[in-house]
């Protein structure tokens, strides 16, 4: 939990720094000075255990820095269309930055690129958009998590047996990376474990 909150703090401090530099670089004749920075936050699902402490940390740091947050969740990883509409809605509200955890890595690329074209920096947190247009990415080492999961499972079943792998929602880099870490570890280290099915 502490690591996730720290990730959130780093994310918002980084965005604050970037946005502040961009705002100060624009003369008053080009744009009216804003009283308060507004960051949009778009997450797949607040009931997801990764997102809860992440959002908590973002809120804490935003409050310290005097940043207003507009928080939206898509209601699940399967709700790509809803997240796209929410990102468009956030952009219409003239946000200064966007913090995004993607419902679908490929599906949100258009929204990210639209934000960037409007001068709104985007930071990817957790589940990433499949684009290099984001300012930075804040992620866990999901491949290593898959390795650790495989090692823990192997020990729990005495290093042999048939297993079923449930990777998580499709279309997300974190599920693919964890699955790769799990598969590779089983293949290289545990010849008596078979992955008999995947979902």
C-alpha cells in the first residue's frame, strides 16, 4: 500500500512540475492565468485493489499542492467506450493534465493523442496506453510479478501438477506481461508443472 501511495505522489508531483512550467512559459496575452490547476483522473475501476491506494495518494498530494481533481472511473476494464467518452469530457473541461490508467491499451490511444495535441500532458499509471505520447509512465514490474506468482504457486503444489492460468482482462499490457513472466518461469524452472488452460 505504501508503495502505491508513493507512486501516486510521484505522479502528481511530476505532473504539477510539468504543467507549472508549461503555464509559466505562456505569456498572459496568450492565455488567462488560472487560479487553480485542474487535473483529470481516469481509471478503469475503483474497486480494483491497485487503483484504491493510487487514487488515495493522488488525492493527498493534490490537496497539498492546491490542485483540483476531476475523478472518473469507467466501471470496469471492459468499458472502453465509457472511458473514451470520459476522457473527451475531461478535455472539454479544460483540464491542465490527465492521469490515465487504461481500460484497453490500444483502445485509449486516440484519447491520449487528442489530449497531447491540445497541450494537455498525460501520465500513464498502472495499465498503460500503447503510445509513446505520454509524458511518463508509472508502472510496476508486471513481468517480475508473474515470475513471483509462478514461484509461489510451484512451491504451494510441491513443484508438480496441472494448473490453470487466469491472466486478467485482455488488451492490457500488465496482464500480458504478468502472463509472460508466469509462463516463462514455469517453462524454464518447473518441468513437472503444466499449464493446461488459460483464461
